[in-house]
C-alpha cells in the first residue's frame, strides 16, 4: 500500500488519542464570545459564529493529525464519502442558507439550478428513503450507500463540493489515512476515521450563543430552541428550485 497507513497502524495511532489530545473548549467558546461583543447585526453575528466554529473544527482535526502523525490521503476529486446520508438540524440548515446568500450571484444561481436538477433526477429514490426509520434500521447507512445517491451539494462532473467551506460536521470530520483505494472498493471501509465527537463542542458553543441571544430577545432568523430539535436530510433542506432567499423564509 505504498506510504499509506495500514488499518492496524491507524487503529494503533487513534487508540492513543485520549492520551495525547484534549479538546480545547476555549477555542470554540472564544468564537461565539467574540461575536457576541461585536458591533454588528444579529444575522452577521450568527453567520460569523457559524463560519468560525466550522474553522475551529477543521483546525482541531489538523491538531489531532499533527499530534498522532497522521496524513490524510483524501484528495480533491475523490468523492466516495459524498454518498453517505447527511442529517442536520434546522438551525444548521438556516445557517448554511444564510452563508450561501453571501456567495457571489453566479455561484448562488449555479447551486439553484443544481438543486432543481438533483431533485428531478433522484426525487423518487429520495422519497423511498424517507419512509425508512433510521433509528430502527441498524444497517441504514449500508442500505443508503447501496443506492449510490450523491450529496445534494456534490457536483458529480467535477466530484467537488459546491459549498465546501460550509460543509456540515459529518463531512468535515470523516477522513481516510489509508490507501484511497479502500474507499473505491468498499461501501463502508473499515479504515476510515470519524472525528465526529467534535460536534459536541461545536453545537454546545452554538447553543450557548443562541441561549444568550434568546435572553436578549433577538435570535434573528433562528426559531430557538425549536430549530435545534428539528432534523432532516441535507437534501430536504435544499429543495427543488428554491432560491436561498425564498427557502430561508419557508424554513
């Protein structure tokens, strides 16, 4: 496998994670505290906190990799992981949409066309998936993967994410350190690693910030706490033909 790590080597390195690494909670909470004190609109505070916390998550993964001497084998154009089910809450969906509104017009329009075509092409399969009770089906991810449904944000021509900088935590924390071929050969490769435990600090900081805004009686476009407890597939938050502005209102 060349210079790539074996499954056992990855297991050995990650098995020492708790001994060598500890989450720096202050990094997460410093982001929201900084935006809480900023002289700007609540909308900008929310968007800034969201973007900042996503960057902290990515930064923590880099810290883990440096600590454990891990080098990701993921490369641009490799999109096997973009065929997993991604479920996020309504608050995250609204934050993603708010971020997309800040994209250049051409990029926003390209996304709108893409979403419309995506739901036209995969609509029937998406409806079938929504009839499955994910909590009751322990093999849900396997069944989803077998359908080979791309993420609603994936450009299947270039194999690149169309909203990469605001991609959700499950996408951000899923990494391969073995030969990239393992992702091609297996729907559920055992070699891949998920650092999704970082979601707890990310969401904890966001939730604390929303609590603060709620007490200030201004949570902008977020219906707190209801949005926090409403979950759905990522593809359902980006519906057929809706513009970010119109969809934002319907959310």
